[in-house]
């Protein structure tokens, strides 16, 4: 079957000519819909080129604005076209159904404006993070996410109140009802509100951020923060299990943030044999000198190498120092190197690292070993 656009066009024109004279409003509706379609198509092509042009610039605002306004503007054109066509149909037919066109159109315009603002906030947030990463700068993801969530919530609440006002509801009455009902809701959802304000305190105080390694000495909480929500915080433990913690928990427990440490500490106790007591002082001096010359040891922090105690089977000395790095894997490499160097120093002095030993002194009777008693059955 051959499809001919010209034939279809002629048939449509002939159908319009056969309509009664008082049915010319149908052609007007067709013209309005066609113009809305044409304008929406032109807007789509325009913003497609504009977005391609702004994509190569370093400005994060123009790209976000062009990307956010495209689809809401096209739907706005369609909404106005359909509303105008509905006005024509309502004027000609007198149907009461078309009386709802104006409030529905106004509600749609407010919803599209809110959608545009939400899209703008999302795109600006993404562009800020991408631009900071591209320039090699560290941007606080938690703060950016918190501001974005607050802006989106504000947009939704404002749009909802404006829509209610447009539909003829009293906003002051709604707010008064919300104030009275909020008391009952507060008692019924006190845990939810506690988690909400706990999340708000996390955003304001910022004891940790997304990507930080945190742990709590009060609870079995340790891992990497993946997401901070308004009710829950998701932490990925080191065995890769997700841990979901209500935000209210962080208002009553202590939280450590090892990710913000400035240095990592090496604190070890090492023992040598009592037979090597005369070499201990020289060993301590060499170990102290080695740590002072080590490129990975922070010299501006406390550095101690001292004989500590007479152990049961060893002469114990301790080392107390800090590494420059805070990366966990790199820290263990530095610690391994320090311990191996200490062992080489001890060996170079002809001494040995002590291991647990016991000396048994057996009492003698007149210089002779006591004979075991004979037992008889």
C-alpha cells in the first residue's frame, strides 16, 4: 500500500470544506495545535544548538540554564496551545467542562515552573561537582548535597502553597491547620523528626562527610560513609556490607573520624635479650638516629626511643613516632620499613630480639640430684 502525503493533505482540506459554516472553529483549533507543535519543534532545535554551544564553556550557569529550561518550556508551549484550543471549543459548544481550563492551566504553569527550578538546581549541583573535579579542587560533597536538598524542598513547598491558593483554598487556613495538626504529627512521628534533625545537625556541624572513614567507640559502627540522607546514613563496612544508621543515633554517641587525622602513629615495644644488656644503649642511639633521618617520619611531631622496663625475659624499649602519610595502606608500608630497619640495627650490634624464655633452677640435696621416690602398687 502506497502512502501519499499529498493525497492525505487534499482529503483533509476537502473534509474542512465540507464542514458547515459554523464549524470553522475546528479549523482554528487545528491551527492553534499546529502552531504549538511548530513552535515547540523550533524551541527544541534552538536549545539543542544552544546547549551544544554552552557545553564547551567553563561557565556552569549557562549550561545548567539551557539544559533545565528546554523541556519545561516546550511543555509550557503545549499547555498554552491546548488551553487556547479548549477556550475556542468551550466558546463554541458552551459545555461546562471547559470552565475548568483556566485553573488547570494555572496549576500546570506553576508545576512547570517548579519543575524548571528543580532541574536547574540539579544541573547546577552536578556542574559544580564536575567543574571542581576537573580543576583538581576538593569540594565538600556533603554541603553541596545538603544545599541542593534544602532548595528542592523549598521549591516543592512553595509550589504546593501557590497551587492551593490558585485553586481557591486559603493558604492561611492551611498553615493554621498544619500548625495544629503538627502537634499530633510530632508526637506520632517523634522518631522521624529526631532523625530529621539529626541529619540537619550532621549537615551543619559536619563531623563527617561522604567518603570519610568513621567509627564509634560506643557502638559497633565502622566503615566508609556512602550517603547522608534526611533519615538514614548509609555506611559501607570494611567487609563491604551496607550499614544503615538512623541519624538520631549520632546525637547520642561519640564518633571518630580517622579520615581527618593529620598523621598516623607508630607505637611499638621491642625487647632484646638480657645477655645483650651492654649493647642496649648503642642500639637505642642508632634507632633514634634512624627515625630522625627517615624520609617518611614527621620530625615536627613527638619522636621517642627509650628503654622502658625490665621484662620477664627481655629488656624492653619502645618507639613512639608519627608518619607523614595518613593513607592506611601507605602507613603500613612505612611501619614495615621502620620495623625491618630496627631489626637490622639490632642484628648489626650482635644482639638478638628476645623471645619468651624461662630459667628453671633445681635445688640440690648435698650436691646430689634428689632421687624420685619409688612408688609401689
